[in-house]
C-alpha cells in the first residue's frame, strides 16, 4: 500500500495537500489512530507515519522506523496530513482481503488514487525470490557481512540439497 503510489508517480511531500486512506475496521483500529508515534513500536503500527515515510524515502525498511527517523519533523508534518478511516466496503471483505484505497490530493487539487486488494507479501500476492532476497538483505545487513548474508541465502534457497553439517555450521553462531 505505502509504496505503490510513490513508485508510479513522483509526489513531493511539500506538494501534498492531504492523503486519505480508506481501509477495513480492524486495520483502522490497529494502525490508523496513531499519527505522531512516540516510539518505534508505535511507528510500526501507524499508517499515517508509514505512508509519510514511504512517500518521503520511497522505502519502508528498518532505517525508516528507527528512533532517530521517527522524530523527523518533515515526516511528522506529512503524517498529520494523512487521514485514515474504516469503511464498510473494505470491512466486509476482511479477513479474506486486507485492502485499502489511498487518495493523495496535491496542493493544485490533483488526485491520485490507488486501490489495493491485498498488499505485496500476502499469500495472494506473494513476494518473488528477488523480493525475498532484497528483504532479507535489508533486514540482516546490520548483523551480518554481505558474504555471510549471501551464504545464508544460498543455503536456504537450496535447503533440500544441503548437508546437515553445513546447516549446523551455517546457522549456529556463538
């Protein structure tokens, strides 16, 4: 949801008038009410913050949800322009679908809409092997060296042919 619109058109945060996110009731209750997160956990459960950081950074990874990043005044100002609400249209589909519709209105009153039935990574819209690889690298890069990351990826992607002793050596660290 968060990155789809930004990848399709160039939206500069300073040109955004407001953003509407229509979603299902459970999604709204869990993630739609925190506009100004006070900590990393709140940021991770904040649609307004997530939308703002995705539009600004064109990413929504660990760096975007760090303690330092969630204090960024530019992001917090943009998050205040995000209005999240539940609708019957999406609530009726939940839990089968976890959809939303995002509408970005610019200061010159142009509207950009994106309807999403399920986000990428849902079982109905699975990640590709390249997506999985990129996600693992982004999430593990702070802990492992790139050659270790590549070895883990190779091992996991060929798990059915890996020797048990290789698995123990690969995944057991003291």
